[in-house]
C-alpha cells in the first residue's frame, strides 16, 4: 500500500505559478503510476496529468498542455506538478493518485486505488 500527502496549494493571481508536491510513504513507490486530478465545486473529478513509474512518459489533459509539467523522483518518493500560466478555471482541489496500472487521460477515477487528501488551488482574475 501507499499513503499520499499533497502540499503546495494556495492563492495565486492569474498568470502566476504554483508547484504541488505529493509525498508518498509505504513500500515500492517506484512500482506505481502516479497522477494528478482536480475537482472544482459542482464538477466531477477530472484527469490533469500522469507519469509512468520510471518517469519516461507523461500524459496531460488538453486544458493544461504546455502549462503544467508532472515529474517524479522515486528515490524521494515524491511527484510534483509544476503549474505555470495559471487561469481562474484552474481553480480546484488537486488530488494526487497512485495505481499499479497505467494512468492516462482515459482512466476512470473510480478505478484508482490510492488518493491523497487534496490541496486547494485558487487562481484569482
């Protein structure tokens, strides 16, 4: 099993940047695919970005391509989401997720095994 704790959220003006972190505990972090999802008020949780277990491949939602970057360090058991050029529509609670299976844009959130508690990101206009 793996436990996930997100940090790095906050309030930022449009055009600004934030870097989210997801620290994992438990064994075999390097065996898990990692992803970031977000959920805005009144909306369903949606895919943002994912990275394979070696970090060699990444996947992004169209809405964040070119602005967000996901990365991981297996030795530090941490995955990051660098968010640049933030927009008010990026406002949401951001969740880190881990799964033994590949996480992509087509992953169903109900199928994922492990979630963090979430961190709030608010982008003001």
